[in-house]
C-alpha cells in the first residue's frame, strides 16, 4: 500500500478526533444506554487499531531488525562498539 | 474485611513474583535493568500497557468522568489510542534497534552518543527525574487511600501507603525489570478481566444502565455530563498533545529496549487501542453513571458539595472552595460503587484489580534507579572503578532510598501539590518529545538544540506553576483574564488550570515552541561529526535507521 495513503490515513484519523458533530448531543443512545459521543470515541479506538494494523502490514520498518540480526550474525552476539 | 484480605493476598503474590524473578537474574546490569532484552510479545504488550496505566487510568478516570462526564474518554483515552501506538511504532522500534545494536540502556545514553555531549545529557537526566518524582509520590498516596477505603478504615492511610511502598520496593529490588514486567503483566490481565465484570455487576446493581442514563438525561444538572457542551473545542484539541509525553517518559523509553525481537512491537501497536477501550470505557461510563447513585451516602455528599460549589462558590472564601472541591472529588466513586453493588467476594477480587492499578509506580522507580546508575554513577566513573556488581547494588540501594523518600513525601505534603505537579509533568514530557524525534529522524539536530529544549521545558513548567500559584483559581463562573491582546484572551486563569492563546492548554504552545527551538538552535550550531552521523543514519542494507 502506498505510504502516502497511510500518512493521509493518520492525518485524517487525527482530525476525526475533533468530532464537532456530536458535541452537544447525547442522542441517539447506542444499545439504549451509550451516549453517541462516547460510542463514537470507542469506535474511534477500534479504527485506530485498524490503522495500526495497516501500518504494520504495509509499512513495517523490517530493515531495522534485519540490520541488527545481520550485524549479530557477522560479529557474534552482543552490542557493537559505539566508537 | 474480605476485600482487604483479597488485596493482601494479591500483594503477597506480587512479592513472590519479585522473588521468583530474582532467582532468574544473572547479576549483570543489563539483566537487572532490562531483563536481558528478553521479553516476548505477550509479556511486552501487557507489561508496557500496564506500565503506562497509572492509578489515574482506573480511579482517576472514573473520578474525572464523575465530575466532567463522557468527555473524559475523548480527552484521555481515544487521543492516546491513536498517538501512543503511533509513537511506539515510529520511535519505540528505533530505540529498540539502537539499544540492541549499541547496548544502550537509557535514553540519555542515546542522546549523549548521538549528539556527542556529556553534561547536557546530565541536564536532561535532572529534568526527567524532577518531572517523574511526583508520579511516584502519587502512586504511594493512591495505595494508602485505596487500602484505607477497601478495608473500611481499618488500615489507616499511613499504614496502607507503607505496605504498598514496601511491596513495590521489594519486587523492584529483587526482580528488577523482569519482576516489574511480570507484575505489570499480571496487573494488566486483572484490569482487562475486571473492567467488564465491574461494569456488568454494578450495572445490574443499579437497575440497568438504560435507567441510569435516562435519569441523567431528564436532569438539567446531569444531562450535560452525557455530552461535551461544557468543554471548549480548543481545550479538547489540546489533549491530543498530552500522549506525546508517553514515549518521552524514561520508563516507557527504557521499556522499549526490553523486547527480545522487534516483532514484539507489532502486537503492542495493534492491541494498544483495543486495551484502551477495554479498560477506559467501563471506568469512564461507571464514573458518569455514579452521579445517579444518590443512595450511596458518600456519593450523595459529593453531589451536595458540587451543588454548593456551583450555587454559592462565588460568595465563598478561597479555602472554603478548596474544601468543597476536595469533598466533591470523585477518585473513590468506583470503590464506593463496588462496596455498594458487588457481592463481597467479587468486591475483593475487584479491589485487588484496583490495587494493581495504583501500584504502577514500580516501573517509574526502576527507571529512575536505572537512569541514576547508568547516567550518573556509571557515566562519572563508578562502574569502571567499582565494577558491575556494585553498580547493580547501587541501583538496588537507590530503589530503597527513593521509595522511602517518596513515602515520607506522601505522608507530609498535601496531595494537591503532587496532583498539580503531575499535571505539569505531562506538559513537561510532551515538551521533551522533540528530543527523541530530532535524535532519531533529523541529522542536522545538535546538542545545543537539545539543551535549548531542556532549558525551555524546565522554564515553561516552572512558569506555569508559578502563574497558577500567584493567580488563584477563580470561583465557578467566568475565568480570570490576565492578558488580552488583539481581541484574543492570551493568558487566562481557569478554575481547572491555565488557558492560553484563546483557549489552548499550555501544552500546545510549550511543545510547539520546544520543537521550534530544537530546529532553530540546531541550525545555528555545529552538528555532530560525520562518524557519529554515519552510525545513526547510515544506509543500513539499503535503508536508513
């Protein structure tokens, strides 16, 4: 997936946090008791989990781990000298 | 008494975990402070989440929701559900890779190496430690308050605080990071199980949430708590800056170095928002609906104090208002609901779950000990002179000394001082977050830019604290406008804190200015040498770090 699309997804989700549309109303009550604004933000968390899954799936910085493993294999275990 | 016994049984279990972890230790610094970088994905997820969930997540969130309504979830939970996993994905993974590659144990070690500096790293340590201390004191206070409440007053505050401090000190002392991670894993599991159970049991006890919510909607005093109409949009927006503090907290940054594989971050990043819903939604919803539990005498007294404050607050003296505010505070509403509606055996289990929440200061104490021994003791020659065993024992001695200090601070200072300090602490750590971003992502950043960030953060936090101390909180009603320019309220003292630039919380300009200082001062000063930059930004098998 295009990384630019993922970046747009992050920005859009950040903007969607500021939900003016449910600011002054509790209705409708979802499941008969949950104010809609609270329900919206619970769903927002689920959307955040979905976005994180997309980031992991399509933009995981695997090279960081590969690089560490490669260096461990080359130089044996243990940390590299900082100097 | 049964709930108190369940809590003491829980405390015995966590001490045993610490001792059990002690048997697995090798005596090396990396093992004590980072569990030999060996945590698997599930322990990493659950313990990192538990590390982030302080007493505030359970007791504070329901207390905040009791007074402010459903807005609490949007302010603190859903904003964190996006920002914290994002910072773990972007920053945490890179910290892990640097730690694995170069053996770093603390963020200050990374800063010193990345920007070729020494004493500036010490300045960063001092500011981080000063901002962290109040959280540890609040943890001890939370333990004392909770044990006192759960035991029905049989265990006084001083004894409860001492028991909690002793237990935390024991498993951190013996188990180090491994013991702390295992205890946090158990704690998070308890939160996750008991949140839903508490919701179901209390809901049934109250006669159903639909009835409770309908009662609130029909009441002019309570209906606004089901919406956000009392919260200004800019104030709400400001809260999206607060979760930036998470990765800048030393205990979280250090925790990122404990994973065995970078793949451990995958589950953490994806499941973090789901854990937020599982824990915060019940806590916030129960806090809001506690407003209808007028049959609980203590809650009725809180509602009465709130009503008096709203109707007569402007005519009362400052001290009287503060007393009423303390009476109206809702940090114990969850405990009160449990005592009222849960059967005894369940109240015991749930009490243990709540106890787990208030004992989150373990990782903060360990982080401070790690930073002291690595960034001060080892850096200034202690490790080279006395050896690694003495270094680890120094870390353990620091744990004991610091816990004792936090306990006496908790006994002798008013809680509101530390509550307020924690409020500034989030702002301070958010303002320090540009340090990590610049170190990891911007080649041109310099140690002088880092110093500017640290000095600015300390100055800004002290300035906000001094402002709030000099200008007393106004009574309910219009806020006190201190400075107005260009038709905008630039500086305002509100009942709950400070608003700037037309309604933002201070965290927004303080963090943005911090980033601007890092950028501008770095551009004016000499960057680190090419050798250093090559190690941090080299083309690693086709990619940059």
